[in-house]
C-alpha cells in the first residue's frame, strides 16, 4: 500500500483546489470545480472563495455574477449537511438525487412534526402538499420569480407561524424544502453580493431544461468521484462528514468509483481514485487568504495535516471555520479588516520573513479587491475576535 505524506497532501490541496497563486484558474466556474462546490451559507463567501482562486475576479460583478445569473452554469442548492452550496450545473442532478434528496426528506418530516406541534393545521402532511401546489402554481405564472415575502402574501398557508408569537413562518421552511427537492431554485438577488435575498423561481424557468436527478447510488458516486479528484486522498470519515451521508452510502460509492486504499502519514487508511495513484509533485511555498467557511478549510473532518494545533482558534465551537491565512499548505492564522476596510493578517506562528512578506502581498491584493467594502460574519473564530493587544506575533498589514 502506497504511503501519502503530509507534504504530498498539502501539494495536492494547493494545486487541485487552486489556492496556491501559481495554480489559480481563469474563471468562477473553474474555481467552483476546483472545490466541487462553493460553500454559500454566507453570501460573501462565494465571492471571496472565487477571489482567492481567480486573479481578475471582481466583487459582485463579472464572471461569477454572469455564471450565476446569466448563463446559469452555477446554481445555488441546499445539499450536504443541510448547507447551501453553489454547484456547477453538470453536478446538480447528482446532488438532487443524493445529498439534496436526503435533506429534503428530513426537512419535510421536520416540518410536518413542527406543524403538528402548533396545533394550527389539522392534517400537516396534506396541508404541506396543498401549499406546495400553491407555491408551484404561483411561480408558474411568474417567470421572473418572487421573494419569500411576496410568496407569503400570494399563497394561502405560508403565513402560518411555527410557534405561538414566534417570528418563524412556515413559508421559509416550505421554500427550503422545495429547494432541496429541486422544484424551486434561488434566482436573482434583490440586494448586493454580501447579502442573500433571492427571488425564488421554478427550476424549469431558471434552467430551461433542468438536469434529471440521478438515482441515489449514482448521485453519491458522482459526488464522491468529483470529491476524490479534488480532496483525495482522504478517509471514509471525511467523506461521511462532507456528504452528510451514511457509512453504507459512502462505502457503496467508494466501491462504485473503484477507489483504492492508501496509507496516510499519521492518519490511517485513505482513498484515491484508481487513475490517480501517481505521486503528486511538490509545489513552491505559497500564501493564501481564504474566507469564512471556505470549501478548502471545510473539506475534511480530519484536519490535522493542515491545521495542527490551531483548530480551536480558527473554528468556532460549532465547527464553523473563520477566515484563514495559509502558508505552504497549512493554516498559520486568520485575517480581519480594520475600521477602514484594510485587511490585516493575524499570524499564530513564527512563520518567518518570506511568509510574512507573501501574506502581506495577499492582504494588499484582497484589500484592493474589497475596495473599502467591509464583510461581516456570524461565524467569527476566536482568533478573529481576539484583542490585537493579546496577539503573540505582530499583525501583517496590507
């Protein structure tokens, strides 16, 4: 069994996920393919993840907006771990048939349970199907789509509250469920790139002829193949976590793609595709600044090979990654913006002069890109929240 060293895993990460500057890609679709799908829980992350992987990306405009809203080669979709992602169109059918379908099933069951608890709906399952039909009918006559608020005023039932006096309407949960099913999609945004207030539209209106949902086993196999291309070698536990799937589904998918077992240095057995067993060439030392919840940071469950002792300060208590600063294949800190919007890098290691210089270059690049716009987050890590006066090493400024 071939052993894959930590250094080789870091080289694969740098090259295949387009995070090393020398291996950046040409457009937003390429950046998305480099990590299978972009994490989209926070709208700004999609743009910042593309910025990190494409030299001439522009915030809120250019290639990413064109791919999302004009040629629609990228599509927002709730899928793995009940998380919103941006998928390449050619992978959407795989997601619909596997990870998204699993989420849709659990969302529907939870919604029926919560509606039952309110006592406001006599037959929640029947009510849900009736409201589903109403949403699809209304959107069928609105090719441009409607916001959640507009739908709530147009479809009887969406105004039901899920708790007495609470602010959560059934409507938002119904749309989440329909989105996971692939019946509706998030279309044009009604605000700027740092917020998410989409118009909901029928999948056939937005995509023309939507891809067919694959059978579950085929869908999982397609996702696993694409994931191993970009994140392999990795463990079964990594895949179970990333997909939000069962061990049985993952093992079947690994078998379907003919995955081969390799020995991960310090990490036990891992898996690679059968045509990807050659040793990965090393890459030159590189620096990168990645956003909150970037797919590279969130790509594995077992993260020691790139995080070492820093997991507790760059992830929050719920396992959400904050911003990260990278040097030569490992996380060495985080980044924040000062009151003027200038990017500052907080290093957690004594990384040396070359690393500090290169991180400063990346901070300047990101500062120019943001052009004074500040990006907030609901997932700040302990390192991001720390008092600058408590830092061990000097801040690296743009």
